[in-house]
């Protein structure tokens, strides 16, 4: 991808600032005047907020746009606020939590349908540490970012099974001929500690 660490730092700090402003005034910030022009390109993006406890991280919220429907800078602002206050798995973020959470921004490539002759071929077409997954069957749909199976130490088969469960399906639904599997890649930037410097997250290794 064409994003630099400087771009990633801009986006992560923007995500934090968007949440801080929303907590303070209940309003959504606008893209800053010094936003680099490339950050106005339409890109998929997810903002993840993790509680940072003695070096260990625990999910606190994660929401985003799988498809490139908004300029990246705007999608980051929307996603940050949604991850902090609208993730149905968690209560809204409180002001006192800001000093113990870290922000992570994942910028996505457009999802690509994985074409196979047999579902078993997914096992060789998907790579942990490179690909994120979207599972779709009828009205059911679920997404897992590429860093998730790395952090959980999943195999490709486990990754597919958990993506199915994220969609509300049975773990082996990826074996059904009418289940669609999409893959995408991401470049991930994260705070090293609350309000700390931003780094490019290594997904493979």
C-alpha cells in the first residue's frame, strides 16, 4: 500500500482526537486542514480500540467500513466514534478510560472474492498474516481483520471457522457451496501505549 508511517500516525492520532472531542462536546470533528491529499482517497478502514493492561491488550471496540465508500480521513473519524460508543459488544467508552486504551487503524484493500472449484481449496488460497476474511451466506455476513488470526495463533481452518461464527453461521459453513468467502489485505498502524508513538504493526513473523 502507498501509506507511510507518517500517514498512519496522522490517522491514529485523528481517531483518538475524534473520540476525545465526542466525549467532550458530543460532536464529530471535521477532517483537519493539514490532511494529506492521499487520505481523501476512498478506502476501507477499521478502527480498533484495545484496553492496555500491563502490556497486554483486550478488545474494547472495533467498527469500520469493509468497502471503500468514504474518503479515508472521514471513514476513520466515523469508525473511531462508532468503535468507542456504538459497538454493541461493549458499553460506551468513558472519559477515564482514554488513558488506558490504545487506538489501532487498519486500512484495507478492496475485498476480493476467493474463487475455488472446491471449498477445501480455501485452505491453500488464504494465508494467515496476510489476509483478512469476509464470510457471506444469504443475509449473514461477518468480517475478521488479518491481525486477528495472528494474535489468536489460528490455523487457516480455524480462521475460516471463526469467520463463519462471526457471521452467525456454523463453524463449518465455509464448506457449503453457497457460502462466499472474500479476502482482503490491510496495513495496520497502532499506538505502542496509550497516547504513545505510533508503529506499523507486523502481521507476519
